[in-house]
């Protein structure tokens, strides 16, 4: 798995999102070009590797996961989810056997690591450019200077308020969105996805000073995440 990732320019496995130049995918079903993103998240048990398609649909950015695998720290053993989206299977994986359809997830269960590597390679082979840029460093709780937009917005809010109120936060968020534009919201949603997928709410509360300043709870952070995803 790590060999395939390195072939396509993924050289760091320390909680990072790589982004590739947009391309047209005739089989995806939208006219807009697709941005491929490869996200690698490290945890106590190993790694989670995900591939997302990002595109603009009806004036909103959509970020859709099309592949995910949870591996041990050697990238040789599957230890959790190992799935590929149905639309990918139907269009570029017709010859790949042994996949089990999971109806409620609109995805196929991949039986083993060897098949998972074949599928990842097949997805990434659609790219015309294998030199990605780092779109976003995921949440680094040991470096306050690299906390990202999610952290920065809370810092701004805490500088103006003594307690947390979702309506006041929404007003701040929309003002920042109005000023910074679509790119701001795109990357903010990416950060929220990283926190949600890696279950980092409790860790964020433990490390950030805003928990005490604003009397924040995990439920407050999840309200913020819901609001961000809904805009």
C-alpha cells in the first residue's frame, strides 16, 4: 500500500491531505473537473487511507469518499474498513472479483489487502499528474501554529466572547465566509472531516485553551461541525 502511495507522490503519512490537479472524468457523471484528494491519517493502531473526489455541484463543493482502507502500521494488513464506492466499481473495476456489495453504504467491501492495493492503483491511475500538493495538514494538537482554520475561528470567537453561543458563532462564520470565499469553506470542511473521522473531539477539548475560556463541550464542537457542513 505504501509503495502505491509513494508512486503517486504521497511521501508523508503523518495526518495529511494531498491534492492533485483537477481532471475530467467522463464516467463520474458531472461536467465539472474532479479534484482527487488522498488523505492519510495516523492513529494508535496504524493508518487510514482515503481517496476523495472534490467537485463543485450547484454552486457548492462536494467532497465524496470513494475509497477507504484501515491498515496496520506496516501497510500490510487490513484492520478495519476496506471499501470502494459503487460508482467506482461499476466504471473502472469491472474485472476485479471478490467484492461484496454493502447496500446501506452504496459501496463494496474489499476482501484483502492485495485487492485493496489493486483498487487504489486503478483509481489513482486516472490521474494525469502525479505531483500533488499538500492541501491541508490535519489537526496537530502539539503545534498551536498549525491548528488550522477550525482552531483560528475559535480563537477569534474567544477573543470577542466569554461564553459559547452557536448563533454568535454562526454570525462570525458567515462573516468570515463572506470575506474569504469558497476556498475558506472548502478547507474548513476538510478539517472538520479529519476531526470527525478520527474522533478527535475529546483530544481537541483537552488540548485547546478555549474549552475552559468558553466552557466548551464536545456537543458544542459537534454543533459547530454540523453548522459548517450545512453551509
